[in-house]
C-alpha cells in the first residue's frame, strides 16, 4: 500500500516539514490517547464499582444499542469508499461480526440478549424510543464521518478498539459480583468481542501505520482518533446528565397541548 495523506486538512500547514515519527513512536502516540477512552468516564467508573442502579444500567444498554446497530453502517461506508479489494475482503468481516452470518447470530443479537439480561425487552430496545438526542447526534456524526471522509480516515477512527479489551474484561469481572440480578447469559457479547477486537485492532492498526507515514498525516491521524474518542465520551456525558444528575432532555420544557414533549 502506498503512503497517503489528505490535502483538505490544516495539519500540513501547522507541522511544516517536521520529520515523521518512527512506526514505533507513531503507535506509541496512538496508544497514548487511551487515557481519553470512555472507560475512564465517571459513568463507567460507577459501573465498574457497582454504583449504578437498575435504571442507570438499563439506560446504558439502551443508548449503547444505537451505537451497536450503527457500526455495520459505518463499516459498510468504509467498504463503499475503499477501492482496495484486499482491504475490503478483510473489513467485511466486521459487518458479519455484528449482523451475524451462518450459525453466528452476531453482535447485535447478543446485545439484544444483554438487554433482556438487564430487564430491557427486545421491542423496547429495538424501538430506539429512549435513545438520548445527544447520543443519536454523536453516533450519527461518526457514521457521517465514515461516509464522507476517505476510507483511510474511517479506518483510523476505528482504533478506539485498541482500548476496548480492558473495558470488556472489567464488565465480565465486575458485573457478576456487583449486579447479581443481571443474567450472566447476557455477558456473551463482551466475551465474544474480546477475541474479535484483538483481530480487528491488528488489521486496523497495521493499515493506519502503513498509510499515515509523513508527520502531517500522522498528526492528522491522532486528531481523527481524538474525534472518535470524543464521540464515545459525549455519549456517556449525555447518559450521566440524564440518569445520574437527573436532567433528561427537555426536562425544563412544559408539556404541550398534546401532552407530549418534543
């Protein structure tokens, strides 16, 4: 694969002719952004400590479901924008991991089982009626990014998976201890993603390291990864405000004549 860089960003002007980081240093800087991963958000810390109540746990599952069902659409955008057959042959697996294939029901189905495990029925979860507006906005922005930007940038944005295994392991360890009311059958999603994420990371990281090879594009890649970290953090900000602080959307708006809020 040849080196690639975008000509539409300001990174080139700001970095000038600075020397490119080595492959090892570039990877180190990408991994260093893990301190901003949403696993470190107060909502996630409360979850790991057993401090969330039933409604707060259900709210997380409901809102994350919107993210889960959007990931195959994001990955389909990568495929649509990518002319490289070998990349597409590997990347399509991500869609099948979520949507399912053959005897594998897929990650979306496993998340529906997770919903049932925390007391959220399938119809309630699939309706998307309770997804917070800010969560919709953040997730839709991510899908739109993948649709409208070069496929290499969308690949780079997926590298938040570098940090996901710790989150999955934490839930597998802490949920049975702190939330005995959650059916352990629902935890299969996290178990499955532990293996899938490792494979996805190897591929996505290699593509990013091979593609963003000059200093300007390397700094651009860091900005792209920060954008995706912002998406995930913003989702939890919305949940924290709604379910912990007690300020759901439109909570200060009076009901209209039809008895409904916006």
